[in-house]
């Protein structure tokens, strides 16, 4: 897995070559976790807390990507609160602050589950989001990044944007036929 895959996931989710998620850049966040993993092998205490914090930042980034992709498909105003909570959690200085920020506004996560069955891809994206929250290792996050890239590459981002245009493709009914009814 690479930092570039993480960058691509965010770029795809935000539909932008430069999504502003991390001040230091997505690649740096990924590389900092890799560095913390190497350092934690030989250390205890503070290095372990540093590793946990770096892992949580990567996990937040993956979660943000999935929520942003979901919002692009759902355009649900209340669900935007979840994205705001996750982005606010990125400002935390340690894992305890992240937990505190998320727990304070945990009720907003319920809004993600309204109308998900209207679009199967929304449901799949939320499933990846849930798996991200359950992930406990870098390898699990790496797999979710790849799964997310695969899924997001298959999404028809314009499918629900212009439902009126679909009506234009339908042939008008024959007026003589209508009169005969």
C-alpha cells in the first residue's frame, strides 16, 4: 500500500486533485503512520501513544473520504454534520481529544442512515465507512483504501443529479392512441 493510494481515495471522494483535508497533505499523514510503526517496534510509552494518534489520523482521513463520497451521492444536509465532526476531530492533538470531539456529537452519525437504500452504492460506501471505524490495523486501513478506490471508480456520480433529464429520454405517447382510450 502506498501514500499515493490514500491521496487518490481523497481526490476521488472530493472530486478534486487537491482536497483540503490535512494541512500537511494526505501523503504525509500516511508516511507519519509508517514512521510511527517503525519507531514503536523499539519503544514503549510515548511512542505507543504517538502511534495511536497517527493511526487515528489516517483512519479519520479514510472515514472522511467515505463520508464525502456518500454526501456527493446523497446530498443530505443533516449528514454533512458527520463530515464536520470528522474534520473537527482532525484538529485534535491526541487520541483522547479525537474521542472527546466525536463523542460530543455522536448523534449526528445517525443521519447517515436516512434514505441509504435509494442508492445501493450509498449503502456500500456506508459499509466501508463502518469497516473503517472498526479497523484496528494499518493493513485493514490499506485494504479499505483499495476497496474504496475500486468502489468509487465504479460510481456514476451524475446518476441522481438530474432526474428531470431522464424524463426527456422517454418517447411521448401517441395522441391518437390516447384519444382512443
